[in-house]
C-alpha cells in the first residue's frame, strides 16, 4: 500500500492508494485516482506521426481510440472519487504553476504527455467528424473546404449550479483537424466555464446536452467561482490582459488541410458559434437519468449533424459557414480521454519567470 502526499498551499492532503482507498473504486480507470496521476498512461503514437498525411493520422488515432474503449458497464466514475482533492489540486496548479496553463495553450500534440493529466474535461466521448462548408462561405484555411477531424464532447464540470441553483449540464466541444505533415489545428468551444447559465440567453438553463450554444469565447457565470479563478490565474501569469477570454482562430484561417499556408488569409473572425440543429436539442433529454457518455454513444451515430457553425463579430452578428457531421460513432475511450486540444488564445503570452 502506497501513500501519496499532495501539497495544497499551506496544507497537505494524504491519499492512500491501494485496497483501502476511500470510496468505491471498481470503475476508476488505470492510471488515475480522482485526478491524481498514479502511474503514467502511455499512448503509442508512431514516431513519424506528425509528418504523416492527415488521412494516415486519422486512421492511426481512430484505431487507438477504438482499441481502448472502456468495457460496457465499466466507465470511469464521473464525477470521480476524491473530487475535493482534484479541485484543490486544480486551484493550486492554476495559481502556483503556470506551466500547466502554458502546456494547455502551447503544446502542439494530439495526445497528452504520459506525465500530465487533465484538470477539467477529464471524461468525455470522441469520434471522427467531417466539416462540410456551405457554398461560398467566405472562409480561408481549414473551413474553406471539407476537412476531416476528431471531436471530443465533454463537460467542463460534472454538474453545475444554474441560476436557481439547480443542477445542470455544462457541455463543451473540442475539435482537432488533421493537417498533412504539420501539427493539427485545434478549436475549443464552451458553453461557460463553471455553470449552465448562458449570459446571453437567460432561458438556456438545461440538462439537454445539445441545447446550449458553444462559443470560442470563454463565458463566465455569476454563480460559481471557476471562471473567476481562471481569469485570476491568467492575469497573474500572462500578458497582455485584453481579450484574455477569446480563443484564437489564426491557425484555423491561415493553414490548409494539405499543410500549405494561405497567401492571403481572411481577417480573423471575432469568434465562432457552434449551435446544434433545433431538432436535436432534446436528443439527450433534460431529465435523462443516465451518464451523459452512455446517452451520447447510444444516440449519436455516423452521419449525424452535431453542430452548425457560425462566424460572429464583436456585435454578435452571425453568419452560417458550415456543419460538423459525424463520420463514425462516438466512443468512451481511455485514449479519447488522453487527447490534447491546444487552447490557443488570441494574444496571451506567458510572463518571464520572476527571480
């Protein structure tokens, strides 16, 4: 039996790893224990992975995902055991270890380092997708033509308190488009950091996964502290502070799927909006009693349009540019839970380390 001691500021928590660990652990995945990395999880991408064609990367990653699907009835716990410890570690790392945010913002990898772990979005489902542009959508780069990628659907937090302090889902989407001979292009889109309340739509409190709009601007709600904590950490460790919550689309509009750079990329849009077709808003019902991963994998199949994609300006004027369609089923998978999606902010740069 091993003891793992985790320092949290001026205090420390001791976690026993072994048969007597607190709480049921029969569904905890190998390698993690409520957010604590017990031993490295190694995902064996080929050494020449980045230099391959996008279609080859897609095939390799899909095989790894499907080969590591969790057995039926044995999904990792979500919310996980030892949730309090995980939250404490998150606070400590965001405030005291900017390298964690730096990795999130700068690492050009498709799968996380075996010595790292996700602080949020720890459990989700993944599948291959295809972006299908509308006719003459005015885009450059990845969204100017059909392009293959992988999607991960997850929750920013397991359950949040909404405006009336009722539990609600806080969905998020991460897209990774494969590029020939270069690192992937990533997009992350959230409903909100820490709650189901859409600050632009007071009627949006819901458990229905596909009902809320997802944006590439990080929304914060007045209910819980997660968004304020993220902002605090960014202001402490990064410059400049303007547009701290706006994710960059520069790589998306300047790089083509074949790896070529756009000679004249379009002016960068302010943000993207991912909006599920109205007919699907209650595909995962508001009162669905089951795990969201089970619901998604059982109902979302190949050919299913999961989101319409809009570009929007600062005044939130929107224009439809295409659709994200499933090319495979969705899978709850260990490799899927190890995918890394670069969070490329518009302007933020890590401050030099202080002496």
